[in-house]
């Protein structure tokens, strides 16, 4: 079919689709879903083969954040019954990270709630990075500490950080509806601080907050322009006690269409399936592996994820393989120094046919609340219980 053939060809050339093409992916029908997944899967395999990168979250400081991000259970005024604790000591964080590495994680993501780090916080995180690298020299470390001030990204880089995460989350036009204590421009500036310091930039979005198709396309196009190396796609986890607890707008089919659109717009970046996959994709998670090349292993910041062993079984059963520590994630043209078996676009990959695309009915996206799938994290960092990895 013309739309999907065009999107595959553009993806293999790393060419930006039009806004209309991206929007059309989001309005395809459930009858055409497998064709959409198959088309985006060709682009994913071209640049990343069948490898899946595993990432592991360590929540260094949980809760009591002064920011008012509506989606977050750690926000100012949150009534969510989450774990609350102050900074983990470097050895505690290193121990938590080691569990993820033992489970197959190639990257450890160090996250702390708050508007942004103080210089003392940067010193603290720098010591934690050193402790982790001492135990696992080859592991990638990504910091996620909020808004960065001048010079802080450089200090994290000097301490051994490989990457910095700061998500755009939603479109610029609707950002003020989600957060009022900082701006969309603040987030863009922090990503640029990270890039300017030589850190690999990680920036993504949260889907399912009541946004429109146009909002989703806007934020993904903004990410393409910002050019991060990795784009995490989160699906809102509607945690009780947060302003968005009643937002249940996603079906598994809708989530897959969103992932496909992101892959077509960002064909050669690390697209990571992040928070909320278990809640919204559910038994359709294996299909998502044909679209993304990266996932989080185990639990999230304040909620529990799928068991680590189940993640590994899912990857193997779907015919994919965990990306090894010695393998470079990004294609060579992105400065990754390596690639899947073929970095050049394949003519045969672009020639396969696909079924026609039609618009979905307005009621097709209605979703039932699955509050039973949202479980507050009570294990791992900040507790005496073993982590999920």
C-alpha cells in the first residue's frame, strides 16, 4: 500500500516523513495493524537487526518533588502512596545497579526527583557513577536529575556519565496544561546542555495524557529536530493520587500505532519502550519488539513492572536477542561506530507490499481502566527487599 511503502522507503533513507503521513499512521484501523507493525519493523531491523537493549532504572531519591507535573506520582501535592526516601548512598545505588546488570542490562539510568540538581547533588551523583563504574566498567550510565544549570552536564561527563535523560513529554502547545512550574523551553535547554557537554542525549514522550494525534506528532517531530540518540516512549501509568489518575485513553492497538509512528519519524535512533508497557500493551508486548530496539528491565521509579525473567523470556520467545555489552547500539553514521548486519538501505526491504490503510472509527480507541495492573513499587531501591531484575 502506498502510505506504508512510502514510509518504509523514507525510513531506510533516514528521510523525515510528512506530518500528514505521520498522522495517517495514528488513524489506521485495527484491521491494518499488523501491516503497520510489519512495515515499521522493516525500518527497525534495517538499523538495529533483532537486538534489544536492556536498561535498568535506579531511583536515587523518591518523592517530595517541588514540581507539579500532573502525570507524576512524586509531584508536589501527590497523594499517591509511593515510597519516599532521600538520596541513596553510592554503595546502595551501586548494589541496586549491579542487580540490573546481572539481569542483562547494558545501561543503568540514575534518576532523582526534583526540579534540578544542586552542585552538591552533582557531587553526590558523581560519586555514585564512580562506584557503579568501579563494579561494572563497561556499563553505560545515564543520569536523569531534572533541569541542568551551566557546567553541570560537563561535571557529570567528567565523572563518567555516558548519557543524560530529560523528556519533552508532550507538545509545546499543550505543555502548560501538564506542568506549570517549568516550561517546555526549559526542557529543550537541558537536552542541549547535555549535548553540548558531549553526553548522549535521551529525550522522549509520554502518551495517553489526553493529547490529540496532532500533539503526538508535534512532540515526535520536535524530538527528531532535537536529534537525541535515544527516544523513550512512555505510556501514562494513571497512579491513584495524581491529577491524571482517571486518564485511561490507550488500547494496545493505539499504543502500537504510536510506537510505529515514532519509528517512522525517528528511524535510526534507539526507540525505547518505557513506562506503562505492561499496563497498556499487556499481552501485545511482544509485537512492540518489532518496533522498538530497547526496553526497561524490571521495575520503574515508583511502580512495579513485569518480572525480569518474564522480560527475558518474552525477548527470546519473540525471536529477538539481548544486545551484549560489546555491541554498539547506534548505527555507525550516528557516531556509534557499529551497525547491524547492513547499514545501507536495502531495496528489497522497501519493496514488500502492505495492506491499504483506512481511518479508525471514533469509538475504537475507547479503553477500560485496568487499575489492577498498576502496582506501587515496594521492592528494590529504598527498601530491604531484592530488586526486580
